[in-house]
């Protein structure tokens, strides 16, 4: 059975197996009098570091509950901005930093009382290797795939809200434009010129013109629309010309026979 054991710098090491074998390090959080707040109360706050990127507040809470510590009231995860301090802390704990992204994330675990915190960090205490069925935060390819899915196919409720907000902004902008046009209508400027603005009458005339154009388009002859129709029409015209030519030849022949043909 793994042990919660003391290491250098006043830290304690705890083995967890979420999602694989890993060690988190913790110690009592030291708060100066001028920095004490409700977020990190003195004597009741545990500083926890080397937190994997997949951990959430509820994951850390489950780790402490698995050890039989029901005295945790709040867990807060932070991201360290001081990289120099992070590397120094990493070297102090376990040599060189292997994964800076893990080391830059730390947590404050607040207990309900100082007595419960002291009870939890008893040196050489036998503890359980923590396993959790809770779903961890996605990382790597899984995270990118989820982000791509959400960006490409957003949730219908989110999309509806965005469309509604966009339409509200558009309606407000359109109302403002109409008010400005109405205020500027038939109002001379500094040089005495009057700006001619369009109104409902102009729109009505445009609508009538558009309706007339569509009506003419519908009534337009749709014959010879395709090439095969054009070829058929041309064949019929050539056949009619040939027929008329043959009829004229017969008439001329008949006139010649009757000697009534006088070409000059």
C-alpha cells in the first residue's frame, strides 16, 4: 500500500493513478498576515502541486475523499505565472522538470478546520492509491477534435442564441439608420442643398417594376429554349422551303406547257 511520506521542503508525496501512476506533492500553505483571505485561510489551506493537466477541482476533491478525508470544503486550481520559481520548486522536489505544464498548475485545498488538515498529513500514513471513474479533461488530439467539432458544428441552442443576438443588433442598427434618414429628409445642409432621400413611394415603384419584369419573363415564349428544339425548328423551315421550291417549279412547268410563260 502506498504511503503519504514526508520529503524535502516540508512537502508530502501522494501516489495517484488518474489516469496513470503519478505523484502529487503537498504541504501546508504559508500565508502572511497581509495576504490572508477567505480563499486561502491560514492553518486550513493545503498547497498541492504537480497536478496533471487533466485534473479538475472535482478530481482533486475525489482524491482526498478516497483517503477518508471528508473535511475538505473547497478546492481551487491555479496556473503559476512565475516559471523561474516553478523550475526551482521542481528541482527541489525531484530533480529536473520533465513536464512544465504539470508543474505550472497548482491547487489550494481548504479544510473545514485546522485539526482535519493536521490529521490528513500525518507522516508515514498508509493511504490508498487513488483511482477515479470521473471523466477527466480532454487533452492532445482528443481536445483538438472536440474543439474542431464544436467550432464546425456548434450546438443548436448556442447557434440560436448567436443568431438572435445578431438580429437584435441588426434591428437596432436599422432603426437608427431610419431615424437618421428621416431627420435628414428635406433638411438643407450648410450650403443650402437638400439631400433627396428615398422613401416608401420609391420602394413601391421599384416593386411594381420588378413585378412587371417577372410577369413578362413568365409570359415569354419558351420555344427554341434547347439546342435540340432549335435543330428541329431549322429542319422544319428547310423542309418548308424545299416544298415551296418544288411547288414553284411545278407552277412554272405548267405555265410553260400552256405557253403563258413570258419571262421578258
